[in-house]
């Protein structure tokens, strides 16, 4: 039989291992989602952008001045919106994890310490 201190240490170790596995699983799933989004955007770019000159010689921004550059702009806007949504989702997940770890809502630390401002 284990004593209480040994059992508590084993439980803490198991919690750390489970947390590490969950974080690894989340990182892998987010990476897979990003790769999938990248592949979808590349397919969208190839179907939306019409044939024509794909590179501007000498002037880097001249490509966007052409009449069929709407596809590039569309893909850029969709990419930015997707990146902003993924970033907001990651922030929410991190806040939720911190709240679960602390066991309470720590949005107002002044009230918990008894301070009022």
C-alpha cells in the first residue's frame, strides 16, 4: 500500500501526463487543420485566378493592377480571415484551460483579493 503523499504524487504525475497528451493532440489537430486550409486555399487560388502572366517583371505590386487579380485579393482576404478566426479560437481555448486549471473564473482578480478600485 502507498501512503497518502505517494498517492498524491502519482496522481499529479498522471495529471501532467494527461495534460501533455492533450496539448500534443491539440497541436497536431491544429496543424492538420492549417495544412487542410492551406490545401483548400491553393485549390481555390488555382480555380479563381485566370490564366495569364503570373509574375510581374521589375515591379512587385504590378500584378495586382491587372484586371484579373481579383482572385489573388479574394484568397488573401479569406486567408487573413481564417488566420484571425484560428487565433481567436486559440485564445479562447487558452483562457478556458486557465479557468479549468484554476478552478474558478479569474476575470476579476481585484474582487478575489478583497480590493476595490
